[in-house]
C-alpha cells in the first residue's frame, strides 16, 4: 500500500501525486479550484522567507499554501513513485 504524506511533508524539490483532500466545505472547493485534484502531480518548490507559506507547482501554476492548508492535501509520497515518473 502506498504511503500517504501531506503536502507539508514534502521537502523542496520533491514531488508527489495528490491522493485525497481532508478539507471540507469552502476549503475543499478552494483546493479543487487551485488544482489540487486527485491524480494531479505537485512539486514543493520553496518556502517563503519565514518558512510559511510554501510554494507548490501544480497543474502549471505556482500556488502558495500555508502549513495548515497543506496538511489537508494527502499525497502518494515521493518515495513511492517509480524512477522517472515525472
């Protein structure tokens, strides 16, 4: 079984595949609108100067998410991806 990690668990430069959203209501819809849909590839780019939020590349766009919001996006971890999956 694939190991699930939150977006917050990704280190800069790591990528993963969105597996599940733990958000509800308006936040769930907002994450979908931003491109965090099941099956989407996402890459952690870099943290802000103070570490929160972090920038993520998803569906051709750079999105900044606070740690609390990144915890709501579960992904199949980077160690579970086959080599050359990107």
